[in-house]
């Protein structure tokens, strides 16, 4: 094979790879994409947990401030 034909073959293979990548983009999500996706329910549960932790920390701080104010 000559250098020109080899370059044309490489260009064709590259174009086919790009076309395959474009076709794969529209297909179903991979397992890696599923692991980073959050459903609205998961977001709501996460926010509820954070709100609960903030409420506990706030309550703990208020009770500690009341004890030190009574000294």
C-alpha cells in the first residue's frame, strides 16, 4: 500500500470512529452515567438529611449558649 492510500484509509477509519461515537451518544446511558444521575426523589431525601443535620446543630448550639449565659 502506498503512503497516500494508507493516509486515505486512516482518514476513513477516523471518520467511521467519529460516526460511531456520534451514534453511541444518542443511545441509552452507560452504567457510569447512571451512577452520577440523581432522581428528584434522591435530591429531596438528600436535602431532608442536610436540613435535619442543620437543625440538630442549631439546637445544640442554642442549648450550649443558654447554659453559658446562665453562668
